[in-house]
C-alpha cells in the first residue's frame, strides 16, 4: 500500500521543505521531494493544501484519556486511549501507571504486554512507563501515598522481566532504589528522577548511576534555590538528563517554560501530557483508584487542591511551548517527537521525517489543530470537513 502526501510544508531535521511531497510505502517513509509529487500506480493521494507535515507525536508520560486509564488493566481501555491520542496527533505512547498495590500494578503491566503494538485505528503502544511506586511521599503529589515504598528485587524484577517497561520513574535519594537504577540501565530501560526531595549531591550521584531523565520537571520536586539547588539544579545543569515538561499553563508558568527551553533546547526538552482519564471529557468528577479528581476549566485536582495529572493534549502542549518561548514550530517540533523517541531508544524508527523511518505523521494547520494523523502509512484520523 502506498500513500502520497502532496503540497505540504514538511518539517525535517534538515529544515523546512515548502510545497513538499512525501511517499509512504509498506509503512515507511520511502521518498520525499519538492514540487510536483509522483503518483505510483494504485497509490492513495492526500492533498495537504499547504498544511504542515510533522512527525507523529510520541507521548512517554500519559495515564489515560477519553474516560479510561492505564490502571483499568484492560486492553480495550488501552485501545480506546490509543484512538483518542491519534485524534490529537500522537502516533506512539507509553501507557503510564500510578502508584498502586502490587496486584494492580502487575495487572496493568500484563494488559500492556497483551496489547503492546499498533492499536486498531489508533496510536502504537510502545510499552509502559512505570511511575512509582518507588517515590518520596513528601513529594507524592497525586500519587497514592499509602502505596509508596522502596524498591525490592522480589517485587521489581518480575515487572522488569515482562519486557514492557521502557521508562521507570523513581525517587533517587533512597539508597534502596539505587540497585534498580543500575539494573534498568543494564536492561536498556530509561530511569527518571521523579516525585523527589533529593539534594543536589544525591541527584548528582543518581545521575552518575544512570539517571538520564526528569519526570514533569518543576513538579513534585523542590524549587531551585541559589544556595541549595537540589534535584532541580542537578537535572537542569546536567548534560545528559532530558527534562519532561507539562506545558498546559497550569503545572508550569510560561516564564519557567522559557527558562527550561533555554537550558535544554533543542534536544533535551520533552513535552508530555501527563493526561488522565478526564482528558477529552467534560468538566466533572473522575475516579483515580479509590479517590476522586475534580476537573474544572480543564484543571484536575484532588479534594485538597493537589494537581492530579492534566487534561492536556500534545498539540496544545506544543502550541503553549511556542507561545511561551516565542519560537517558531520548526525550532521546537522535536520536543514532541524526536526527543522522546531518543529518550526511550526508538529514534531509529520514529520521531522524525527521514527516509526509512516509520511513516508516523501528522498534518496540522497554522494553529496546530490536527487535521490528519497517519500511522504506518495509514490514515487513522481525518478532521471532518465543515458542512
């Protein structure tokens, strides 16, 4: 099956291609150029009409959406999430867990293992992001504080043995968690500093052990102080740590987004949604384990006011980053695609528009509204035309 996209503004690592065309064959990007597009026999032709063609977004930290959640431990729920994400330009994702009981976490990972791969009509489920339970309750945020614990081999090794965990978030200040950092590094699993009260020195030690990622930077960690830089100072100053950002203008002020961009641009800033089951749903009350989250004006909070994930979608995250930094799309696109792909070691296949990579693509208008999502060279979503 062949697909030709023509008359697109194509953003690639090499720059912007005006009036460009792109040929997808057998699920991969086969060729691209400028001007008149070729039309192989039997190919489907997609007229971009000047819209911008980007690599599909890769969300490495997302809990749910469209009314369902990873912790539902249901392959059907994961498929629902995948279809919802595709409507917002996400072509690959990691289903992200919450801190919970061993049994519920095991069940969630089993469902991810069962469903892993391309979802019908939706994004590709690349695996799991295990957020917790090995966190610091002092910075627990919306995690279930009663289930936060230190890492033990008896519990964690069987989870790693499932083969689905691609990213693991933990509090690096606890020596009991250090063996897990080393074990994950050995297995090629990315480890992230998360929900942490680590000192600068503790964080630097964990980076030396193998941490290369920071979970929702600024959130669930102490603020930067000039005499006590803490974990935030360590990750901001590290040359090897990529930093996640929830760019919803709720979790992080645009001014702080701009600072993070200037420190980590262009290759070490990763946009995430941290979205929960309420994403794509109206304001109201939604369950998180035995607790409830109230969503009002798109902001999700526990009864005590604690932020509990987001209702953000990836195209809005990218738009907010552009507005916060004043940067054009061609300077920030990789934060939603190539950088997360690099973080979880799939950039040889995904994350940029290059010959031979998976034909995971998204067409957006000038306001970054998603018009068409393509996964493996197949159109899985097209915005309905106005009557």
